[in-house]
């Protein structure tokens, strides 16, 4: 134990995320927020006091396992608001970390979190501004002034900037250090630069070196430029975003952070994603006995009325239907290979771009016994797909970290990936997966052909599946890297 604090002086961490699994999820951020705090707690339960704070999303008032705690008034530039506080009830897991839900002025009591029908809510600036000021008052109400605030993505970026400013004006906040994690550079939180005065920040925060981004405010820059330490979710993605185009116009700001910008790989919750205990599966299994995986494959094919041909491998995709994920290339590759009479099965679960949804459904209609598509998201079905698939296709154009390939590996579904970002860091082409030679239609088709050929070589296929299942992608080691980053911040303080 290297944290130099007694039990009476526990390291206090406030973990900010706009979404937390399993309560609310729109992407991988929720999975991280749902697993990393618990892993940090398990590292040193007597030495770390970590609180998770998220938004009071719509429907929270009627959600099981969540109870109303209190409400309070808070000030923000130009007025006062009332915030409602809800708290997750203790579960049966002794390592679980309670989650606090904070809803200022009922701004988050809506059907969705960020927007509806493909459009952002027009008042997102006000919503996350109010959330930031309510967080400050919540700390006062709870008498919880953390040693470190760990913010995530643009939604907490403004709080990082406000904290930098408040530390110079408010004594009780003066010693708080901050760490900001970028999960995807593509989402910046852009708003009119003219709205800066409403934040309560001094005019200099509207400079290029702080929040200004091509004539707009970028909340993500609040984290990049104002936090004491910046991280992103894989070492390779860290290197990729230091230059354009993957830097999304912010590579200069990231380069300016130098060694204060770290790449720490994400992990997965190996209690939830565990094929030997997963309640969603028809039969549990492990790398020591893969016979249960055969039964899950049969069940998956029967569920979608796909013909079961033992010599034909099953490919799975659980993804957002978007060009970033390479879905457009995947659909063309699948159509071309099936048209050339290659025999395999394909099961796709996801939603997103309406045109890609239509193309996916058309593909399933054209090959009804070989391709199945389900539009939407179903967590139980996601588990069944990785358990029933032989291969898992991820031809992403960029992937900051990716969790799906690690879920697939845990279940013995060999990932077929474009080696970018975290896909390169987690998939070993010599023992656990297949890398595409190029990100193109031919590259995806050739990668799938490699998989089909591997499937014919049963000993090789089984060795890859077993090695993939035994790869440790749990949060424990990666949480230790975050703890080291926290400790370095305390030393600077």
C-alpha cells in the first residue's frame, strides 16, 4: 500500500460521469463509470473513499433500487436553482460503490440524456452548467471535499474549468486536485462562445489556450487545459490523438500537456462478463470446457431462425450502427462474401444511422437463413451473441479503447479488428485475434476469410479461443494505474 494516509485520512475521490451502468447507458463511458470506482475501492477499501456522482436522468424517480435523499438550493451565475438528490440503495455486493444522482431544476427529467431523434437538446449548455454548480453545492451539503475529482468526457469538462477558477477564490476548494479522462475525442461539447459570461468564468477562459475552439466554447477543453492530469482510454489512442485527424482539432492542446497526458487502458467488469456464471446463457462454460459454448451457439442460431451448419462459423456484431464503427464496410463485405458462396452466419445487434439500419435489415431479408439483424439494444441478447459467436467483427475506423472486443475474448469469440486505438492494445494477432491488413472493403473481406480458414483448422481455432478467454482484461491492474496517477497528484499538492 503506497497511499500514505491513515484510515482516518482516507483518500477521498469524487468520480463524475454523466452516465453510469447499469442505471443509464448510451456508450462505453457508462460501463467504465459502473466498474472502475468499484475496482479502485477493492484495491484499498480501508484507504479509499470514492463517491460516484451522475445526472438525475429521466425516470429516476420511479426506478427500483434508487431512493430520494434530499433537495437543496444552489447558486449559479444569474440566479438560484433547486437540486434533487437520489441515491442507489446498497446491493448485495460488498464491493459496490453507491451512486448519487443529481438533478438541478429537473433539467435531466427527460426521455433521453443528451437529445432525441438524432438531435441534441437545445439547452444542453444550461443543463451541464447547472449540473456543475449543483455539484459544488452538493460537496458543501455533504461536507465532502475530495482530494481528487475525476471527471469524464465533455459533460464534466466545464466543472474542471470552474474548479480551476474556484480554487483561487474559495478556500475550501483550494486543495482539490483534478484528473480528466477523455473517452472519445469526437464529442467535444460545443456551444456559442458568447455564452462564456453565463458560466461565471473570467473572460480569459475564452482564450484559445483554454475553452475557445474555432470560435466556439468546447467543454472538453475545460478538461484538457484545466485539469491537473489528463488521461485517455488506451496507450495507442493517446499516441493517435497527438496528431490530426484523430486529434479532432485538439492535438496541439494535448501535446501541450506533455507527460501530464497519459494513456491508461480500460478494463471490463469480469463479474458481469463471465461465461461461467452468466445468467443470460443457456449453459455456462469456461476455457477448460467449451462444450457449453456449442450449446449457446445452437441456441443463438435457433433464436434467429438461422440454419445451423457445423462447418459454417458464426460472426457476431454488437455495435452502434455508425461509419466510425466501420459498419458500412462490414455490410458490403458480408454481402459480397455471401454472394461469392462463402458459407457463414452473421448476427448483428445495434442501432444508429437510419441508412445503416435499413441496409442491415435489407441484408437479413436477402439472406434470411444466414444473416439476422436486431435493431435496438438488449443487454441479455448482447451476452448471448458473444457466447454464441465464433468470431466478433469490429472494423472500426477509430476506437479509443473498445470494450466489445474484450467481452468477446472473455467468451471465446475471436475478435476480427482493425488495429487502431485500444483494439491494437488488446488483441494479439499471434494468439487471441485477427487484424485486418487494411481498412477497406477488401481488408474486411480478407479478414473474414482468414477467420473462416482458421475455423476449418479446429486445433488452431480452439487454441485462439482458449488464449482469448484466459487473457486478463479485468479492471484490477488498470485501476492500479489510476491509483498511481492519483498519488502523483497528491505529491504535487
